[in-house]
C-alpha cells in the first residue's frame, strides 16, 4: 500500500531525479525496498526500530502535558513570546495526538487556517500546532501529496497571521559540529513545508491574511540526553524554491503517466523503468548495488563516482582504461583525459 | 574531489586495485604498545555508547557492553572501566601508564605523543558525544563523576585534535587509508573502513577484489548497528530485559544480559579488528614518512601539553578553565582558535610539500606553484644590496594564484625564499621573475648552489606560494594584547578564569 505522507518519497526522488525508476517510485509511492524484494534483492537500507521508537518518545516528551516542554523551549529561543500560548495537537491518535486519520488532521488544519483568514475571534496571539497536515495542490504525487508538519507556530501580526515552520529531529545538536548532511536534509524537509503552505494559501486565496515566514526552526536533542535544543533562525527560502522546482518537475512527469501504470501493478512499472546510477544511490536505494554492477558491465563511468563521470564526459570505462594505458586519443576530450592521467602518474 | 583525485581513481581502476597516493606518508609509524584503538557501538537514535572495544592493536581488545544503553547509570558504570586505559594513554597525571624507560629520569624521557585510532568518523563523533555528556556532569557517585569528567575532557581534547590539520593523535582509520591510497570506487563508499581494508588486502583482478570488498561493505563499521540485527534479535532481548528488570528477576536479567553481550561483542570485535588491520597496513607501508613530520610532532606536543596543563591545574587547585565541547564562549578565544587552525593548515601543508612530489604536483595544479626551467640568472639592486633574480619559464597548463609581490619558497629547500617581481603570460608560456630574498648562501643537496651561480640556467625548479605560520601565531598573540586600537570593543567580554559549565544530567 502506498505511503500517504509524501515527504520521504519526495526526498528520495531529489537524491537522484535522473533515474526513471526512482521517479516512478516516488510518484507512485512504492518503496524501493519493495521493488528490490520483487527483484530478488535483500533489502538492507532501513531504519533502526530503536531510532524510530526514540523519535516517537522524544516527540511525546516534547508534547506531553499540552506541550509544556516544547512551548518553554520555543519561548526561550524567542520563537514565541509567551510560553503559555496554546498547543493544538493534530497528530494521529496512535502516536498520542487527537486525530483519527490523516484526512481528519488535514481537515482540522484547513479549518484552523480558515479561521485565521476569515474571523477575528481567535483570542490568543500565538498558537503552536503539532502535526498540522496539508495536501500540496497539484498532482505531483499519486494519489496526492500529503505532508505532516512537526510543529507550526501561528503568530498574529497587525494585519495578518504568520506561519513559522519547525522540524523535530532526534539527532544531537553539537553546535558548529552538527552533522551537515542531517542538517541539510532537515532544512530540505522544512523547505518543502514552507512551499506546501504557500501553495495551500495561494489556492485558498488567503495570501492577504496569512503569510509563511521564510525563517523556520529545528528542534534537535542535546547529546546524550532527551532535552531539546532549538536552532532558531533557519533560512528556508532557497529550500522552498528548490521544493517548488522539484515538485513542478514531478508534476510534469506525473501528468505524462498513463492511468494503467498507476492502477495496475505499480511495482512492475517501477521494475520496468530505466535506471541511472549515481553515487548518491548508495545512501538510499536498495537497488544501488545492482545498478552499479550494471553500470560496470556497460562501461558507464558513473560506477566510479559522479566526479569521474563529469571528468570523462561520456567516455566508456574500457576506453578510459585504454587512454590511461597510453592509447592514442581520438579527440580533444580524450586528449585531455590522457594528458591528465600522464601528469598524475609522473610523480606517483 | 579535485581533478587530480578523480584521475587517480581512474588510474586505480586501470590498475584494478588501490594505488599508493603520493611518495611519502604523513603519519609517523607508532609501535603497537604506543597505540590505543577505541571502537563503539550505539543503539539507533541514541548518542551514548551501547558497547566499547579498546586495546592495543596487537592484543585482544577489552569488550564492554551494557544491556540497556538508555540507562544513564549503566552506561556511566561501563565508561568508568575505560577511564584508566584512555587517560593513562594520554599521559594524564592521575593515571600514570607503565614507565617504558625506567633508567631515564622522567623529564628526559622521549616524548610519546598519544596515538588513538578509531574505525571511522562516526566513532570520532562519539568522542564528542561523550565530551558533551560528561565534561560538566555533576550527578552521581562523586568518585565516578570525577573520573567521567576527566574522560569527558579527554574525549573533547581528542575530538578537537581530530579537527586540527596535521594532527597525529586521533586517527580516523578510514581517513588515514584514503589519504594514503586511491581506490577505484565512488567517494561515497570511502567512509567504510572494512571496504577499504578489503580492497587493500584482497587478491585477484578488479572484479574479484570488488566482490571481496562488497562482501565486507555489507557488514557495518560505523557506530550504528545493522537495523536488521536490531529488529531480529536485540528488540526482543531488550523487551525481555525490561520485563525482568520490572519483576526484579535477577537470574533472567543475567541470562538476557549475556545474550545481548553475545550479540554485540562480535560487532565490537569486528570494528576493532578492522581498525587494527588498517593500523597494520599503514605501519607496514614501505613508503617513508615525510621529513616535515617533526614539526607536526612538535605542534602535537604543544597541544597535548595544553591539555595536560589543565589536568594538572585541576589536580592541584580543583579548578581550571575547561573548554566547552560546544562553544568557545569568548570571541577572542574563538578568533585565536581560528588563526591557530590557519597556522596548523599551513604547517601541515609545509610539512609535506617539500618532500612529497605528488603532493607538490597537487599544489601546483591548484595554482599555488610555478614549475619550469630557469632561463636567466641576473642581479637586481634592492637598496644598497644586490639580490639574485631568476627568470623561470613554464608551460601554461593551469591558472596561477600567485601574483606579483607574493612570497614564494623553493620546493625542496624551504630556507630559500623569494618574491615574485613580474609575471608575463602569452597563453602558451608563462615567464616569472623571482628575486631571491632568503637562503643566499650555499646549502647542501642538489638545490644547494648559491643563487647567483650561473649553473642554475637550464635547471628545472619549482616555486611554491609561501605560507609562513609565524604570522598566524603573531596574530594570535596580538588578539590577546591588552593595548592597541579597538581593544575597548574586542576586550569588552570578560574572560573567565574557570569554567563551570552546564550539567546535562536531565533525561526528561
């Protein structure tokens, strides 16, 4: 069954948008692990059950007792002015929230935003929403692009409401030493939420009443403890632009899909699609090994990394080997590669 | 990855196996008795260790495991066991190690810098986690907390060392192998030490070695355990352990604990053994160590002495300024650290560039060097002196970062320095005039002729941009000066003489 929260699918796709199989997998919501299993490959990329459990526990700790810990930390980081701002919990009931399913969460989120846009009756000036759920308009993913926001801070300004996006992660905040890839991935997620919110507001024509801040925040853990560490003032503008560009690309591809592909045997559709191996595949795709073997078999230099593919500009691995071993070059590109190789061997 | 790195990947592919990178090694060879290997495993999502392996590379490791890594007390008890091994290796005054030179009085004994090897970057990260967790920890049995505080500071020093260019104390095994060899694989796979070791120890052609390496790659080497193992065995065992703990069933606790130990010990041992193999590969490499390693050792000694000074101060007075694992806390200190890092970067580069021809070529390729033939040796007046002026011609192959007025140094003879007077470039040939300013006397070796000597004409020479570390050290000194323009602003922040720090002993 396809996953409904599309954030992971989207991130998977952005790691290698050139791979048709990856694109289809993201659009149709079919996990690559499932495709790999259908192909007879043992899936090895997966999340630790303890890490998942820890994530749930950390979120539960933050949001327990009407989110007192979360609100205190947000106030300390200057994201909300008053720690007594109310928390509206829109998470699913199975993880401790108040909504039965994603549809209900989405409906309640929309209704909350509608209230912001249309009525003046909302008394407190700041709200903290946990698990706000939106559908990104358009047809970028099938059947629909649903994203669940970990934290959304809604602040009343003089003439409009401002939405500030927050993302909860359990990895440790080590100041300037915090894992850059993990930070980049979290910012990318938050950027998608900024873009999604902007799209919803535009579709509902609430642009005058509600604005989405380009600045968001991340909630990480302090190393070795369960205490949160808030990284405020995260600029998400360019991540939101990246999401917009990528989702537009996905939308165009999704529009070209035939309905038959969508409805019948989606795993087979992904299996039948062509692949384009890249170095990044190693980090997320269970079929990476198979694709790398295929690249080596066909002499695709991407098998030795993206830099090699970029440097050799379309030369096959066998031709590269010939040039390195002294074969005469046929054109300028081959001459360049041979010259570089000759320079490199001089003092090795 | 620069183009030369990429082309080395192609050369390795053509050879069908990893190829040595450069003609010299940067890491000095250390005896197994002078080396400590530490490897960790941790539970997914946690930043405390679940188990630790530590020991000398030629001995069986000590394996420490706790049944429940989320229990802070259990982890603290486990780590207390490793305190003496780690601190005595670092020469901590309270944990003196074995005296290897009993006949030599202590002050005259040869300096043995610490050498701690870890499997890869995730294990070095764990040192930082431990520093965060224990440097300022306060709760718990006082004796244990004191030992763990010392462990936290030691881990922080090791972690900070690992980020310093040219350091020799905290070695990431995968980085050491990457630095010494080029592998015919994608850079994304190069963090897996087991994969690299399998490439280096494997036999056969490219395909056979690739198969062996891929097999090694399927076994994790980072601090995280394979999620499949966590799912299949450890989840159930931990549930059982929790149940037994709740019902105070000591026998069941002990049974489950031994099963958890049985699941984790092979994981720890594998990480330890791979690191030991990486250490052996580096130690047995026939390439000589760069001549400039002495300067790197001196710098390591200086940094090590700073760490020991704090520890001695703490022992004597019970208080000292302790660096926070998270922040410099003071802008001047941060600035000083920055310029010191710049100096260390230059020192590491200088230690290598005169001795390692391949590294020198990388430097020239990056635009920081001129390599050509001397076409003229003449004289140029400078004040009341006359200086030698060399005209060097080189074929233009890549852009040049060196500009007129820049200081340069003769590769292979660091004492001979000069200033670039003019650069003329017609797209094919580059003509550079260098006035020799230092090293005018005759020196030993093939580059030793006096610079006025006409025999230089026709000789091939390499000039590299001069990166003197002295200026950075001078800047560091200037930062702490209490007189001069602008100090009313830069010295506004009060400097604390001791650091108390925040205790993070709350688990929520």
